[in-house]
C-alpha cells in the first residue's frame, strides 16, 4: 500500500472516529491529509469506498491483535475463551480506544441496503463466529449460543464505553462472561 494511501486511511479513520462518518466531508479529509480530492479518488473511488476500507482495516487490525494476544497467552482452548474479555478490557481501557467501527458505522448507516451497514453487520457476524470457534475448540456444547451471549456482552459494553469512558461496563461484562463461560464449560 502506498504511503499516501495509508496516510489517507489513517486520517479518515481518526476523523470518522472523532467527528463521525457523515459529519466528515471529503474536503476535511484531504485538507488534514495534506493531499487533493483527485489523489483521494485515485485510491478510493468514492467516500463510501473509503468508509468501507476504513472499516475493513479497523476490523482486521482488531481481530489480528486479539488473536495474537489469545494465541500467545495460552494453547488451551478453554483458557483462551476465559481470557477473551480480559484482553477486550485491556483494549477498551487503553488510551487509543475510540470504539468499534462496525458499531458506530451501523448507527450512522441504519438502512440495511447500505453497503456500509451490510459490512458492519458482516463484521459483527464474523466476530461472533470467531467467538463460536473459540467455544467449539473448548468443547462447548452450545458454542453458537455462548458466542451470541458473549458478543451481546461485548457490543453492549463497547457501546457503553464509547458513550462514556470509564463507565465500568467492560468490568461487569467481563464478570458476566466468566459466569457464562464457566457454566458452559461445566455442561
């Protein structure tokens, strides 16, 4: 990826996270990135395409970070599952946390026909499937049910932290996840 394309992605990500996607125009993005609309459109055919790329990169970066943390923390599937919310709490309480892109984007693009909403929905499903695979590896009988419960805790706590940093929502989501996981492991 070219340096300029990367810079546009970084600037757009920051502006979308801090000002909102719909509130951030292309003029603002190119001004902050120190480039031109022509250059932006060379790399991204439309603002929508840029939004989709920002969401993909953010999701991939988070998923890679979380997978690496879990894989280096333990080889045992049940331990990875139990450490899931520990690492999510670490991410949410870090100074760089500004929310989950797919949650914010789905709120700004509520029309289910919108490509941005569709990608947001797909990323939510992918994360739930990731949790499901962790649960299945840990021999959880109802891996899909547990994955749905944990993803609801995750999305709710992240939303609460987006609205008010230090809300404590993640701490309680972590406690609830342990109860759910322990119960599922005991079945």
